[in-house]
C-alpha cells in the first residue's frame, strides 16, 4: 500500500478565498493528495491569504512563525502561501519569510501540481508563480465542497474587480473582472444540490457587473433561482452604482432568493465618496435604499463602512453617522482605514487622520450600528421566520442553528434530524448576535 501524501490548508479573508481553497483542494486531490486537518501530519502546508487590511497580513505572518517551528522539526515539509498576499508581495515574501518554499496568486492554482513536482525533484528550490490571467475562471475545476454544514455552499460567478476604489488592494491582487459561463454556474449548482446542499451563495466583488454574452446579473439570478424553488439563493456583494431595479424585481419574483442585500456604502460624505472613487453620491445611495425598500420590502440591508479615510473631517464623519441613521442598516462590517501600498489613495492622498481619531470614530460608528442592530432584532420578535437549519449550536446538541431569509442567525430547540430542512420558528428574544426562537412545526 502506498501512503498518500497529505496537505493541510488554512484560509483567511473573504468567502471567495473559501471557494478558492476548495478549488485548490480539488486540484491536489486529483493529483493524489489527501487532506489532513492536522498540520503536524502534513507533507504540505498551505495558507490562503487576504491582503485587504494590514492586520489580515499580520495574522498570516504570525501563523508562518508557527509553521517555521514545524519545519524545523520536519525539514521535508513544504510550506506554500496562496492568495492575495502572495499576489501583492511576490518574491519579497520569500525573502522575508524563509519558511516559505513557494508563493502563488489567485490565478495560478492549476499549476500547483507542477510547482510541487519541481520542488520535490529539486529542479527549483523556491518558486514564485503569481501571473494574473484575465481569462482564468477555473472552468473545468469543480470545487471540493466541504462546507462545514453541507447546507450552504459558495459559487464564484465573477473573479477580479475593475472598480479601482481608491483604498482597495483587490483589483491589484485579483486582477481584471471576468464572468463565468452561466451554463457552468448552473451545472455547478446542480452538482451541489446532488450532494445535498440546500443553499447557494453567488460570489463576486461586484455581482452587479456580472455579464456573459447577453446574460446580465438579473438574468443569471432569475436562471439560478429557477433551478429549484426549494433551494435558497444568496448573493454577495452588490455595488451601489450598479445595483439595478431589474435585480430587485427578480428578487421580488422569487421567494427562494434570500431577502438580504449587502451594499457597502463606505462613507456618508460626498466629498469622501469622491476621493474614494466610488462613483456614487450619498443621494444616489439613499435612492437605491429606497428602491430596495419599495420593491423588496422585507429585505435586510447590510453595509461596509470605513472610518478615518484620507482627509476625513469631523463633518464627513457626522455625515456617515447621519446616513446610518437614515438607512438603519440591519448589520454592518466596520473598519478603520488601513493604507494599502500602491493603491490610488496610497499614491495620491495623505493618510492623515490620527490613529486615535480613527479609533474613536470607528467606535462611534460601531456603537450607533449596535443600536440599529438591536432595533432590527427587536422588530423580529413575535414574528414567525422560515429558517433553513444548518447545524447544532455549539452550546448544546439539543439546540439547532439556522438562518432566516434575511440572513440572521436563529437558535431554537429541536431535533438534529431537522438539519438541512426549512422550519417555521417564532422568535421570542435575542442576544447581540442571534435571535432566539421556538419551533412552530
Ligand atoms: N467588493 C466589495 C469590497 C471588498 S473588500 C465592495 O464592493 O465594496 C471588503 C471591505 O473591506 C470593503 O467593503 C471595505 O469596507 C473594506 N476595505 C477595503 N479596503 C480597505 C482598506 N484599505 N482599509 C480599510 N477597510 C478596507
Ligand atoms: Fe475593492 Fe471597490 Fe472592487 S472596494 S473589490 S475595488 S468594488
């Protein structure tokens, strides 16, 4: 019996990285590798990384420190860094982190077996393979779906981003925007359904820019939602400038499209939005919110906000808080501005808001959002929610955890056999992050 070589992979950052790691797993498994959850057992250690903020990179560097000790004990172990940090830093990473044998970017994973062969055969000692490829969609690679719950899975519909927001590293690390053939998207979803998945999340940096021949995002969403009315469809991320009423109308026409739109605003100040090169104004953004509320009234709305972007004044900050008051987001991801090398902002704008001010503004934003999230949760109390059950809660085997159509987590007591099913749950209370409910039927 020959023992299969084992790889271990760790994933940081966004859902697209989770999906990419599943592609990587499939590529390795097709070449005779087996996955292990224990890096002490692994012949190959991979870290799929994020570069969007500096602290994301620091976390990865910390992990590399740990893998260095593994390699000290077992020098044959190969360590590779994948993803956005690899694409950003290239050779520099090999110089700075001598634990690394190779570095690859988001568009080169199909060469992984070749890279490993070359390292194994001693043809090369260190490899950096980071060429961006504006046609790479991994069309012929099905992801090795291993989502924890077997209920929800991801499908990447666009790769890259052409928006070039002033603060953002993504266009540099993930390259040009491109869309996947809708026929392949549908095949992939049908494959996931066969494996028992019940919910699919369509992924793109800006899903509203999806287009493949004459299929735009609205049409794709309609096609995907029509595959099976029992399958719930989510999507991430929408972009304020490009979100069309047509998409909202498709949502309204399909009950199985989740009532949730993630629409990053970043700032409520027109002056800052312009500096960020976001391409919309606060008035435009508020008009999009109005359209969502009119066309899909039960839709939850979430956002991303950056505190302390270049030249942000107290007045700009107040404009952000004012916009938050006007919209009343159900949830938000909030960050303090972190300058990223080579972005438009890093090259042209001063990172001049003092750290204490960034932190104070961020805290004010978080506090305000906590109040809005509280109110949003309060509105859910006393109502019956259709919940897709994902798993048992980590607190007790008797408690199940699922999400409603709006994407909120609901915990309730019921039998494990309900995992993967839709159930009606009446919400009676909530904690900061979850709704608490009782099973109705
Ligand atoms: N495609 C998404 C964003 C992807 S990055 C969009 O349309 O906006 C995810 C979030 O990280 C962004 O929405 C932004 O709020 C935050 N972010 C990106 N770059 C950042 C930076 N340099 N500093 C702080 N936050 C940043
Ligand atoms: Fe980044 Fe803006 Fe694209 S935030 S991912 S450049 S939409």
